[in-house]
C-alpha cells in the first residue's frame, strides 16, 4: 500500500465517524422531544396536598384534579384501596359521584373525603386512589392518624334516673369508658348536686384507663331530711387534663312511710279539733 492511498483513506474514515455521531445526536434530540410532547399530552390525576394529619374522629379532605389530555372523551370510574373499615367518598360540585364523563382537554376538580375506621390506631396510612378509563391514573394519598383523647360517662344500663327517699342515701352505679385511641390517666370524679345534698365516689380517682377499656364507679348520693318530694338533677363528671364527660342523673325524691303517717295523723288531729270546736261553740 502506498503512502498516498493511506492518506486518501483516512479523511473518508473521519467523515464516516462524524456522520454517525451526528445521526446519534439527531436521534437523541428527536427522542427527548417526543417524550416531552407525550408527557404534556398525557392525562393526569394530581392533588395539591397528599399528606394530611388529623385525629381519628375527623374526616381527611383532599382536593384533587383530574385532567383528560387524550384526543377523545373518556369516562373515568373512581375507586380507592383504603384500609379495612375506612370509607372513601368522591364529590364533584358538592354531589357524591362514583364516575366522571370527561371531555377531551377538560379538567375536573374532585373532593376526596376519607373517613378512618373507628378505633384506628395512630399511624400513617396509605390511601391509593384510582381513575380508571382507557388507561388507569393513580394518586397516592397519605392519612396520618393522630391519637385522640375521648371519655364517656354513663351507667351500665344507660338509664340515668332513679328514686330515693328523703333523708336517705342512694348508690348510683356509673361506668367510665375510654372511647379514644390514647390512654387516659388520673381521671377524677366530681359532682354538682342540689343545695345541701352530698355525693361521694368510690373510687374517686382512676389512675389509668387504656383505649377501649371501662371501669365501674359507685356514686353515693345523700338526700337531706325534709326535702320536698319531686325531681332533682345531679350532674356527675369524669375529668382529665385532656378531656371530660358529664352525665345528668335525674333523681325522684319521695317521702318516707313514717313521714306519711305523721302527716295523716296531723290531718286527722286537725279535723278532730275543728269538729270539737264546731260542736262546742255551735250549740251556743
């Protein structure tokens, strides 16, 4: 091989390499451009806030936007995979819906309401939401359940009324229940009674009550003598530094049998005296 032929071949090889590099660059630019256009024209399901923190007793509310960027109208069915016992509602313009008819290029605002299960423990829960049409759009929501302090005071039977004789005492059985998701401590019992009445509790303080648990408390109510018959309201309260609960107990006061007989005797004596006076002075 001559030197001239070697030199003549070298420029041709460099040109070929340059041509291949240019093709690769052009193909890369075309691919990136195509991907950007595809992303801009694809439908979307988004939310401004995807993570909300609230007590278990409250409703988690999310504001989502569904956009149909396809060239045709699509009907989207709305669905969710929530934890067991949780309830999900979709609302558009204040009305509950399960699907949406979306025109091409249109967007729709959707209110998503997430209701946690009763007694859900404090934790972060994933709530995937789906809009299913010709393609499936997903939206990953998160609900962070905070612990809640809740207390209920009632009677074991739910009956909040009873009878007592004036001058006597009556024991009222109460039931204190922790209806929240966090433990309660130092629950104190107190009362608001009619004037001169007295009420004591056994126990007067509950050291600790775990979620879902109950304990019994006995309230002893003492009614003073000569209390007029009728209905009286006693208000019992169970209280902690975080929460409290009140029960209004209606107590009907009756007179004792002895008091009744004494009253009858007094009436008979008065009638007898009137009779004697009439006979004595009537003859004159």
